[in-house]
């Protein structure tokens, strides 16, 4: 599967930065594979680092809009019917629903840092008819640091770009937990201020 996806991504390389945007616009193509490979292309001198990060961030913003639209215009019945074509399993969607109900619109940002939630969180945002501009902005702001890290590590590792995921894996869950705790404290402090007011 990884080899097939890599060949699929290489097909878009001829389109340069637009190819990165397009490749990431398909939600079934993992950013964890595209972005380090794009970093390797920067290492080879085929692309510029800043423009590659920008292209990756834009693609990482456009991709979730497809699932957002599926949730917004198709609702839960469409997800149940067509979700399998996006590799969506019922238990993944239930976890995303609970996460959205607990934390609200901010999950469009914080949810991107939580493994197992970051891709599917777009669906409950769409079902809840969250403002599409706010959704896109939160997604862009979350994807910018994620994209920067993956592309930069792919650039630094050069021909060893495939090992980026192994380097980041031990830090993903602690970082996601830290973001979740921080967001929880923010929500709690906001509610306390409202009660005091």
C-alpha cells in the first residue's frame, strides 16, 4: 500500500507545488508520507522549502474540506453509506463525534494534533454546519506547524526521509495530549468567566 501511494505521489511531482496541493487534497493519501517526501525533493533542490511548506499546508486544508462537505451536505446517512470509500470505520466516527460534542468548534484546530481524530474530525464539523471560513482557518493554522515539521525533517534526513514517521512517533501522543489538556483548560477558564459574569 505504501509503495502504491508513493508511486501515486510521484505522479504529482511533475506538477511541482500544485502537485503537492493536489496529492494532499485526497484524504486517503497520508500526509505523513507526502510531506517528508516533499522535504526530500527540497533536499534534492527541486523545490524551495518555504513554498513546499505553503503548498503542503494548503493541500492539508483543502483535503479536510471534502469530508466537511460530506458531513454538511450528506449528513450521517451519507457517512454511513459512503464512509467506507474514505476508509472511515464507525468506531472512528463515534470517537470524533464525542470529541466534537465535548470541545465544540475549536476541534477543527486542536483535533488535528490528536492521532485517530485529526482526519475524521472534519465530518462532525460539517454535520454541525460549522462556519466553513472558520473551519478552513482553524485547519490551516493547525496544518502549518504540522506541515513544517514533516517537510523540514524530510529535508534534513534527505535520502532517509522514510524514517521521519519513526522519529516523530514517540512524540505524537504526548504532544496531542498536551494540546488536549491546554484546550481543556482554556474551555474551563472560559466557562468560569461566564459564570462569574
